[in-house]
């Protein structure tokens, strides 16, 4: 196991009716003026915005709203938010929604203190030193941003979708998580969210670091629990216990609990970000297309962890042939994503008949370098092969 530091100060308030505590939570973290950030209107339709506003009102907190964050959030909304924040001077940003809303809130939170363009942080030109505290009311279990130190934004000029990872300042102060709030999700979003959290676990599981049994077993257990629970949830979207298990899993899948002390691999995510940046597809659905292809490639080039996954999680018997078992595992996972979650597992099913693979691959390596390090070193030829396997 490698050395590590782990700083995860988020207070999670989980369960039925917890959104009513939002005013008190804001006060607890010293808020006096609040900027609310939300998406395209699901929280208006569900009545959540009214409930949150009432709780903030009862706490005597003045608010300003930034609405209209879109899935695969974009830089222009961040600029709008920074301008609004500079005028209003909030000392807490409250994100009500999912990854896109939370990531926008985090981008505003760091951009607020910076004289230059906030985008500098996302392309490694500058490092943020401070951020306005962020609080969350989560409405979709997927990206894990409620517990992560990450934010991902798309630049509308360059079409680059890039992430910033700063756990010391970007993990939210608190996250309110009521599984009931996720019952209004369309099945597609529920399933895409589940796929995303599975990918977050797998990106950590695919590691060459040895003697990381705790991380491995946590990851395997979570994947098994997700697969078991998803079947119940897809059959009955109003199953509270299934919603609750999936919601909590989305958080621990991405708050680093299962990646401590090990090398991680974020190359499937980087490859997916090119797809959602160019074609504006749902992130989890893009992963359902890329991940099986990535595992298939790994079965040939570095099969040991894929075979372990196949044996321990996917019910593949150990034949003694690592490559063969790994490939069987990759195909079984692909089949499960398609059959249980109704996810697209190739570009065509994702609705992209003729993806511009050259364009995505060129942008990918421009952003990530000639060789992408991780579970397997990937040059442009390797990533192109993976994209082709996903056709
Ligand atoms: O905008 P509204 O109207 O609220 O609708 C949203 C949106 O259309 C809808 N929705 C959310 N909660 C709902 C609901 N509809 C009905 N009922 C509810 N309770 O769901 C749609 C998707 O929302 P979004 O926030 O985009 O989903 P998600 O949480 O999957 O976030 C995806 C974004 O997060 C990034 C992805 O790349 C993508 O841009 N990621 C962020 C990460 C991080 N910060 O750590 C890590 C991830 O790997 C990921 O890259
Ligand atoms: Zn993700």
C-alpha cells in the first residue's frame, strides 16, 4: 500500500425529510448570505425549491439564485455565477441538484477569489488557494460530487471538458441526502447514475498497486451491492431502501474511501469526457459505452485485475486462463449494463452513428499527454483501439 493523506470533512445528513434541516446546516457552517445554484427546473417541479427556500427563510438567511445549470455544465454559466457572486458576496454556495449543479457551484467558489479566468484552474495554469464553502442538497446519486474534491466543466469555445481536483478546499462542507428526492428521476438518469458510480469504483479497482486488500474488497462489495440493488430498483423505482443504498453508494464510490494507498486509473473517464464534450450525451451513458471496451482492451493487455473482478464479482469460474476469464468478465458486465440498466453499450446505441474518433482522440491526448498513465499506459493508438471497440 502506498502512503496517503485523506481529508474528507463533509458532514452527511442522510434520510427521509432531511432537506428540512438545510437552514440550520447553513447556519452551522457560518453562512450569512447564500447563493443557491440549481438546474433546469426539476427542483421547482418537485417542490424541493419551495421547501429549501422556506427553511432558509426561517433561518433568516438572505439568498440569491443562479438557475439554469445544464447537464455537462459549461463555462458561461460559471462566469455568470462569478459575476453574480461578486455583486452579492455570499459566504456559502448551496448547490441543489446533481453533479452538474455541484460542479458549477465549486467552479464559482474558486473563481470568486481569482483575478484571472477560472478556466486556468482546469487546464493547470493556476492552482486555487481558497474557495467559498459549498453545501449540497443532492437530488441524483451519480457523480459523487457531494463528497468529492472534484469539479468538471466544459469550455464552450474549445470543447474541452476538464476536471479540477482539490480535495483540501473543494469537498462540500455538508451534503443533505434524502433518497425520497431521487424518486422523481427518469429511469434513464437513475441508470446512468448507477453506471457512473460503478465506473468510479472500477477506476480505482483497476490498479497495479499490490497488497491493497481493503480497497479491493470494499470495491468488490460495493459493486456486488450495486448490482443486487439495481435489479430491485429498476423493478420498483419507489423502493425507498433500494434508493437509499444506491444513494449512499454513489457517495462512497467517489469520496476516495476505496482508492486510498493505491494508483488509480481515470483513463475511461477521460475518454468519456471527450464523448460528452463533443456530443453532449449523459456522462453515465457514455461510460456504459466506453467502460466495457476499456475492460475488453485490458483483458488482452493487462488482464489480472479484470480477471479478479470476473472471478469475485461477476461469477466467472477460474479456468486458469487469465486473459480468457478477464474477457468473459468484460462481456458479462457489458451484458448486465444493457440488460439490467437498459444502458447503451456502443456508440450506435448511444445515438451516435458516425462518431468522429480522430477528433476525440486528438483532443484527448492534447489534454492528457502523449501517453496516458494508469493501469495500462495508453498512447494514441491504444485509445483509438478502445474507441473502435465501442463502435
Ligand atoms: O436540471 P434539472 O432540471 O434539475 O434536471 C436534472 C438533469 O437534467 C435531472 N435531475 C436531477 N435530479 C433530479 C432530476 N430529475 C428529476 N428528479 C430529480 N430528483 O437529471 C439530469 C442530470 O443531472 P446532472 O447533475 O447532470 O447529473 P449527474 O449527477 O450525473 O452529473 C453529471 C456531471 O457530473 C460530472 C459529469 O462529467 C457530468 O458533467 N462528473 C463530476 C464528478 C465530480 N465532480 O466528482 C465526477 C464524475 O465522474 C463526473 O465526471
Ligand atoms: Zn463519473
